[in-house]
């Protein structure tokens, strides 16, 4: 099973600043990596797939990069609605399981 | 628009059974792979099961293999998760999601509590 590790566990950022979240896979997943956002009490929402492709409706301030085992989600000029938990997920394995990282909480500094 | 509505969650004793349903609308259900994902209280996301468009390809997480059964009914645009021999560590919110790897749309979730 591919293990996915996110860092940091919590990121404190001021509104308007940039947030950089990291995700590492235990073996290469090529570009088969997605990012999801989950606000308190809400359902997870797909933000980015294929490492860097924004899903429909994802604002341009969200960008994903990386391939292989190292990935980054960058949120430029954080807005109040961006404070949430972010999960990365690899879907390279076939057959599954498709594994999630443990999440990074982006909180207001 | 795409809608996924789960139902069937509740309180069940260890060793018991429960059947979750997910009603899909706003898209051609038969054209899409579907998955179940769960989230234990205060924890992260765990992929549980996957079913292909026709239902002839199915996979499970090791943690539920042999106890859970995923199925679908195209005529009813519905996805199901039959859960048996439930354990306390199956307590979670269960989400259905459209997709096999990329989970593009999620339902609101249904809570399952396994407790004596």
C-alpha cells in the first residue's frame, strides 16, 4: 500500500498571505494525485487532480505542483473561506487502495 | 446538478449489520464509477470500496474485506453498501462519491455508530 504523508499537520497563516502545503508518497504515483478541501461540518470537495489540474469551480489562487513522490498545494492570498483541512490522495495504485494523507489544517494566524 | 444523497446510517451493536444507500441524480449514473469513503470522528478520510460502471469490477479496503459488500442498481441510480459483522472501529461518517480515483462529487454523508 502506498503511504501518503502530509506536512505540516497545522499551518497558521494570516489572511492575504500564501500557504504552502506538502504531500509525499512512499513510492512514485506519477501525477495521479488529488487535493481535497474540507471545511468544518462539510463534505470534502475536490480542488485539484492530476497533481496540477484545477477542478471545475476551483479558484485560480489554488495551484498544485509536483510529480513522482513530492507534491505541493499552494494557496495564494488566503481568503477567509480557505481556512479548512486539506487532504491529498493518491490514485495511482491499481488495484486500489487509493490512500489519503492525514490532512493539513490551515488556520488563521 | 450532480447530487448524491446517502441514507441508512444509524446506531448498531457490534456484530450487527446495516445497509447504506446513495441516491444519485443530475448525471448519467450508469456512465460513472462509484466509491464509498469514510471518516471516523475527528479523523481523516479512508477509501472503503469501489465499483465499476457495470458492477463487474469491485475492490475493498483490507479493513472491510469480507464484511462489506458494494453494489449498484442502474435502474434506480443508486449505490449501496451492505455492512455486516460491524466493529466499533467502523464508526464513521460514510460518504458516497462519484469516481474511481478522482472523487469529483461527494454526498453529504451518513453517520454509522457501532456501540453496545
